[in-house]
């Protein structure tokens, strides 16, 4: 399979859709307009740089 370039906006949209679907499977809900706390954003950014 060849690599493709994907826009950041598309990645965010897909991630949001997956998160919403995952929450629905677990009978939870992600409120519309939810914004992650700064600490969560830092943790995710740190994990992302470690993996790549």
C-alpha cells in the first residue's frame, strides 16, 4: 500500500468521528463543543513525539 498525504483537518475530523463512535459503544457521550484540557493536550503531544 502506498503512502498518501492527508490534510490535518481530515485527520481531526476522522479522529472526532472515531471518538464519538467509541463513546457511543460504551454508552457514554462526548458533549458538543467539548475542548480538551491543556494538560491532556500536552500529554497527547508528548506521546505523539515519542512514537515518531
